[in-house]
């Protein structure tokens, strides 16, 4: 399996990280959801973004995918991201597996996957990636003609990740892939995420389930109330009981 | 290509029908009904793009039909005149029909673009009001032009309708070849549109706009395109109605009132929103049921009833039957006859092979 084989040329980074965020602010009306978040993700890395409910994890991802507007520095592949809209960001190789498994319920599994490839629509690349996704999630292969809404929660999450992969992204953003899913399926999904990461894909993973997130990632950032609280290697953070007690809600 | 061969066969049958239909079906009202069913299919197929696939609730389709009908009628009349008048021949229809319908599609499509713009900001009821307003404006602008004025608008005949250049009647060039041929083509195009990347993208947009944007679908472009495609299709359908053989040689604004939109919406919802098969079947049912109810009204029993009760309104009877039919269907099948499913003419193996070669 070779999931990190974008149709597009690998972006030229000029020595910058693939994704670099500096002092990112996002407002929802009068509420400041992000108060200066900074982080970076190097090409080929898997980085986790953890924190308690409302810490701004999902908002950070939405800002990167350009689904919310933001201020501060947001650079992707050595270029400014803030001037792009969501469609353009997707076409530039940023692929989001949205929170709450936002699949297209009345479309079939196959149609959902093919929509993921909307940006390149290269038939042979599409078939190839589809085969990779099916190898990763055999359950999807069995349900190609079913409509998305007939899938179980875990299967819908697989579909959401599969759809994100279909774009052959350079940067994969995953928003709470374990949310509301049975522990057994969570395990399956995180095994798949590890497989994707091993193939060389750059992943930024948002999770409330700190234990699985830290074990799946190499580095992690801890957010608290819209600000950076801690960062470090996932292994170290996982060992520190005080971190979990103080920032991650137990 | 199997489907291309099928299309050629269908066109050959349509061509044959053009020369033989009046002998096969001697009753002109039955011929008219068959042609009307075809036109209505195109009406439903085009409305299905915006109401079914894109999930935008437009109730202004009659406006596009009206634009298409008037444009086609004007073009057909003037081209006919320019060709020297006289008989309506098949050879001439090869020029007149494509010209009229292409222009009808162009004008309706352009208005579709204008009406589509507010759809970016409006949803549900609000968009419905805008589209309804558009259709009523089109109808009323045409209907209220005073006859006798020298403006170009008055030449459309106002309330009495447009009866061709110099009131000679609209030359009815679109014979069965054109009507059946365009309908078959419309079904194929609608099918391909639904299954194309663009079709998937507007259906995705209907389900979840944010998720669609996140996979790279441009909501603005997709929605406006859906409106333009739907309107252009409506324009063609209106044009077909205006110049179809065995139709009436006059177009009137009242044919494009709310009832026309309502019928079109019913066809789509009855068949199943978003389903091409549904639009075809729904339009057939509505066309035939209108005719069936007319026949019922003409029966002796109903006429006797009418004779004994002076105040009985037979049109109200029609609406009652219509309503009962719809309510029953919506109870039995709330998503319409087909839902969003399709009748598959090809086996799954074939389809999968087609999938693997599809771009």
C-alpha cells in the first residue's frame, strides 16, 4: 500500500515545515475560540493535537482547512494559506476527515469515495486509491453500493477517512476519529491510521481520547482554552500523570 | 458502445414515427397526449436537476418554460417567414427546430443564472419565494403588455397570447422525431449528469455543504451551474411545448401560471426527488392522470351529475382526485415512487466495468 502518493507533485517546502501556524486567532462572533495557537507539522510526521472539550482543537483544524476564517500566520507548503477558501485548500492537498463523520448520507459508499477525489478526478489514480482504501477498510469494500446512511457509526468513520484519502492529500487532518465509536472499532480505526502514517503520509490528528492519540502519534501539542499549554514527544507526555490530570480532564 | 447504439435505434424509431405516427395513431388528441408526455418528461427531468439533485426548492420552473416557449415560438415563426412561409416540411424542421430550441435554452439559461445567484444566500422557503416571484414576473410582464402598443413586448400579444409573426399562427415544426428524439436525449443527459462527477458534487452539496467544500467542491459554482442547467432544460421543454406538432399554434401566458410549476414539482416529487427514472415515471403519471380525469369528466354519469347540480365545478373534481392520489402516494411512499433510486437497465457487472473505464 502506498497511500502517500499524491497525484500532484510533492510540494516544494524550501526548508519550511509542511504546516506552520503562528499565533492563530479565531473568533466565533464575540467569543474568542483560539487565542494564539502555534504549532508546526513536518512532512511525513504524525502529530496529535489533544486537550479537553472546548480547548480549540477542532477549530484549529477547521482554520487549516479554511472552513473558518482566522488571523495570524498560517503557512502550508511554504505559502500563505489564509488567502485560500475551503475548496482551494482542498485542491492544494489539505484533506479533512471531519468531526462527527460528516459523510454524504444518501450517496453510496462508492460515490462518497469518488467525491473525495473531486480535486484531481484522475480515473486511474482514483481506482488505485480506492483499492488502497478498500484494503485498509475491507468493510467498505463490501458495502460499495450501499448508501452512506446505512453504515454503522464506525463504518461511517472509516468512510470519512477513506474519502479524505481519496484526494491523495499532502496533509491529512483527522478530527476526532474515535468520537462515539465502540472501543473495538476505535482500535481498528487507529490501526488503519498507523498504517496510513507508516506509508509516509503527514497527519495532524485531533483527539479527545488522549491515550490512543498519544500512542498513535510521534509528537503532540496540548491545547487549553484556546492556547498552547504543552508540547513534546507523545511518549513523554503520555507518561506524565500530572499532564493528564491538569489539562486533559483525567 | 452499447448505449450509443441504443441511442441511434431510438432516434431511428423517432424518425420513423415522424412520418408514420398520424397513420399509426389517427386520433390527433391521442398524438397530442403522447407528445405532451414527452415534453413533460423534459420538464420534470430539468426541474429534477435543481429540486432533486441540488436539493434547492425552486417553484419557478414555469418561468423558464414560458421564456423557452416564447423564444422558440418567435424564432420558429420568423425563421419560417424568412424561409418563405408555406408548408411546414421535415427538411425545414432541421433548421427551425434546433435554432428555436437552442435560443430558448440560451435565454432561459441566462435567466437561470440570474435566479441562481440569490440561491447562494437563500435556502428553503426564501428561495422558493424568489423563484415563484421570478415566474410570476415573467408571466405578468408578458400578460400585461397592452395589445396595439408598438413596443416589442406588445407584439407578444399580452393576455391573448402570441400567435406567430403577423398572427399567422406558430409553425409547429417539432414533429415526433424532434419531440421523441430530444426526450430520449434528455433522459440520457440527465442520467449522465447525475452519475458524473458534477452530479455527485451537487448531490453532496445538498447533503452537507461544509463537507462538500472540504473535498474541494466550490459551492457557488456548483449551485449556479445547477440552476443554469435546470433553467436551460426548462427552456428547451417550453420550446418543445410551443412548437410541437399537434399542439396549439399559440402560446399564452396563462399556460405558465403556478399550476404549471405545481404540476412539474408534483412530477418530480411523485417519482422521487433526485431520481431520473422517477422524473420519467412521475411525468407520465401526471400527464396521463390529467387526461384520465378529463375523460372521467366527460362520462355520462358525471355530466348527468353536473346537469342536476348547476353549481358543481368539474375542475374542482379534478383537483380532488389529484389531491387524493398524491396524499395516498405520499402516505405509502413518502420519498416518491423511486426515492432517489433508479431503474438500472444494465447489469451490475456491466456497470462496474463502465465504472472502471469512466473518467
